C-alpha cells in the first residue's frame, strides 16, 4: 500500500490550467434534431434592431419609378399590340404589389432559417432549367427561356442565380476550415456552376451563364479560395467563351457591330445607335416625362432592356444620374450590411445578393451606353417583367434581413460551432469589428 502511495506521489502529472479554452467541436446531430433547433431559432444571434432604412427606401423608390417608366416607355406599343395603353403598366403594378410584401416578409424572416434550403432551391432550379431545355419553354426572340403558367412567365435562369447564391453561401460557410483545399473549397463549386451554365447555354442564354460565373468567382474570392485556382479556372473558361461567341453567328455579329455601331446601323448596331440618339435628345434635363420620341417604335425593347435610354431621353442627364446613384446606393449599403454580418453565412449571402443586383445593373447600363455589346439583361426593378422583378424583390428582402444588427457573443456559440471559423480572406475583409467599435466608443467619450 505504501509503495502504491509512493508511486502516486512520484508520478509526474500534467499541470492543470484554469479556464483553458475547449475546442469548438460540435457533436454530430441528427438532421431532425437540427431542423427542430432551426425552427425554434435557438441557434440564432439575437436581433437588436431593424433593417437598413436607406436600402429599403431606395428599393421602394426604384420599384415605384419602374412602374411609372414602364408605362411611359410602353404606352405606344401597348396600344398597337393590345389596344390598351395601360396593358404593360397594369401588369408591372401587379408584380410590384406582390413584390413589396415579399421584400417585407423576407426582411423579417431570419436568414439563418435559410440554412439547408440552398441545395433544395438549387435542385428546383435545375428541374426548371431541364424542363426548358426539354421543350417546355416558351420561345421568344430565338430563345426558349420562359415557362408559361397561365398569365405568368417564369424565367428559370433568374431563379437559378439566387438559388446558386443560397447554396454557395451555405456550402462555403460550412467548409471554412477546408476552403483552401482544391478538392473541398474549389472543385465542387466549380463543377456545380459548370453544370448550370451548360443548361443555360442549351436555351441558349449566354448572359446568364456569364453572370453565374462572376457570382461564383466573387464568392470564392471572398471565402478565401486560393487565387491560383481561380486564375487557372479563368484560363480554362476563356477559350470556351471565345468558342461560344464564335460558334453562334448572331453573337459574333453583336461583337463586330459593337466595334462600329454606325457602320452596322441597319443590323447589329441598330439598338446601340438608337439608344445614343435617346441620350443625345435628352440633354441635361430631358424632353419631359412621357414625351420620348424614341419609344415611338424606333428603339426596340424600350420598356425592357433599354428602359434606361428612355429615362435619359425624358429626364435627361440629371434623371439618368439619379438612377445610377440609386443603384450605387444599393450596392454600397448591401456590401456594408454584408461586412457587418455576424457570421460567414451572412457575409456570403450579403455579398452574393448585392453583386447579383449590381452586376445586372452595371451590365444593362453599360449596354445602353454602348460600353458593352448588346445583351438581353434587364435593369433590376425597372424593366418590365414579373419573373425578374419578383426574384429581385426576394433577393433584396434577404439582403435587408442580413442588414439587421445582431448581438455577437464573446464565447463560442452554437452557431459558431455550426459554421466553423471565419475564412482567412473573409476575416481580413471584415476586420476586427469589435475592436473598431471599442475605439469608436473611446473617441466619442473623449469628444464628449
């Protein structure tokens, strides 16, 4: 007995450290238990304030302005085709009346509840894209991109963009610790977007494919994927882009016409030239709301793709500049909300949805100004189209929820254990917000 006690005394023991941090390894949970916790919201950081009022007000202003401009740009065509000057305006107003409640509802629904829906929404989008490719799509302008459900036309490519953002945000947040791995952080996401692009190209819809690539690479960059992988991916994509442009004669004609629109005014350069005429006629203050001459069947797609040209003609440089300022404000407030998010999931959702709106706006405005070849991408919230407007409303509703301030716990929370550590580049982009907040408080105290 004495030997045993002596052995215990002489045996070295590891020093006991108080308050030693425990590794945040969340035990695996059954999917049903996890679903119940998500439904109760027990994992979510506590919301402490409302959504971004400036962002919400800007969106409401753009949607309202869009209804007015759709009426102004489409009245002549509406009378000629349907015998009713209010045909397109009434439909756009109905879509706006449906879209605004969607914005408000999603702004109140905690975005953490969307976890797990990314893959489901992506599968739904794939089914719709396959339906279009297999012949269920309605043909318009040489491409079958819409599924007609009674009076409503659904464009699956628009749904696919938001579904891809939801899936990427969740997937990248879950893989934060392995994000720099080629097999985990890069390859699965590129394969998925490649499959979606292939479905878009079968419609054909080259523009949506380009937007999907850009959205994917932006989110991969923010998440911290190695830049070398992205450069190699871009190097592989560029020859495919050239082949897609050269293979289809109408695409190549747009590129050629873009280099000298006046030379090809009777063919591929017609829309760009007529758009420039609209800008020139508008001058500084415009010809007056409703008094555009280019909408008298001179400028094709005046109420959809080229509605910004009608804005420039009727409201002039000042009106067009205010329109651009509105989209700049949406992008800035959206990115601000993203970088203030409490977790990677919110960061990626905010960046992805902001770029979804911003890329469409930049591309459309660049085409109208003749800075890019003609491409059928609508202007968010303004161009006529129910599918585009409702999808954009859903996107901005989620973005508004991301903008709501939330409490950040000092210790490892359940949500932190679920999402993992913040990725290196995301952490660098976001910065140490807690330290900046303390510094701001110190400065404010000194000034007072």
